[in-house]
C-alpha cells in the first residue's frame, strides 16, 4: 500500500496562537497538575494478532482553528511514532499508543480585515510560533524535564467500536477497509482527557497476511485549550493578563485534530539457532 501523508490534526494542537500576543505577566500556578505518560492495556498475543509500528516519515498531524478574524493552521509532518497490537479476527480487541513530537509543530496564519471578509494569504510568523511554544511550555526557558514531558502529545487507544467489519481475515482483496470509532485518552501539555473520533482503517494484504494499515480520521479529535491548560503565557510559569476569552476574535477555543498515518507490520523475531 502506498504510504499516505496524514492530515492527523493530535493537540498540540493548542496551537491556537494568535500572532500578536503582547501582555504583561503574572506569576500564577498551572490550572491542573500533569498526568502520567499514557500506556495501553496489553493484548494477549494469539495466532490472529499482529504488531504494527508507525512509519514516522509518512505521518502527518494537522489542525485548523477558525476564529472570526484569523484562521490558524498547524501541522506536524513526519513526527508521529507508535505501536499497535491488532487482533485481525476481532478488531475491537486491538490496543496501542501513538505520540507526536510537538517540537516539530509549525503554525501558519490567515487574517481577515473584518469578520465575514475573505481570508488573506497564508503566512508563517516566527513570533507566533514562539508564542505557541510559550503556551505549550516547550520553549527554551522551560526546565528540561518539563519540556520533555510537554513536547509529546499522546493518544492511547482503549477500544474500537461501531465497526463496519470486525474480522479483517474474513474479508478479501489486497486492500481491506474498515470504519470504526476510536475511544481512548489524549494527553497534551501533560494533561489527559478521554476522546473519541471516527476513523478509517485500510489494511494492505499480500495473500492473507497483512503488511500495513493506514489510519485516517474521518472526523477530528476536538482539543479544548482550557481543558489542557494551554493558555497565553509570556514565559515559563508566567500567565499573561490577556486571557483566551479576550482573544476570542483571533483565537478559537478548540483545535480539531486530524490524523493520517501508516503503520507497518513488525517482522516476527528470528528463531534462535539450535
């Protein structure tokens, strides 16, 4: 199967940054404590399970945040990694974790002169990207341990349901497509929240053996900036006086994240020599 670039728009989402954030800072504590890194529930291996590893180079995560005066687009190409254990005979029994390196996130902006006017040309503004890192607390002024925690957006898959087909092995053809709803936990800026989205899984087969699966969101994961404590900051640990509500015409309150990534079957370990 040809690897496809993904529009995987996973919260970093918070990238909702408006270009011209200028505010004086107050020392204030974070709104919520960080959560532990995410893990997935192990799947008992059987003759029907296969392990898949995300092909980072062909992955892409994107989001587009629409506000009355600005449209913010963020993308993180080639920065997803992860592993899934897929039960080919019962997809509902599949689990896995994917994470995206937000250090590689870039945001672009389009402006309107007034609400309802046409959007202008898309541009990249380095100041806006610096603001993004301050909001996510992954800038150079963040302590190394905090920066390492916050640079990763993680999605843990708890279950697949609403499946159009549950047994991929009962299907035929070199390409086998299934629609499902992914339910799990999304961790951004060190905070986790339950999320779900409709996805399309396209398996590539050689004979009756899978070689890869493409995961593509059919609807986005919706990431609220407040729920992940992503807010205006002037520096590490310093919240800006200007709040998200005050920026309402320039910054949307949520980022719809889309994913498009391919994971390849991990080869079985070679048998030990006698």
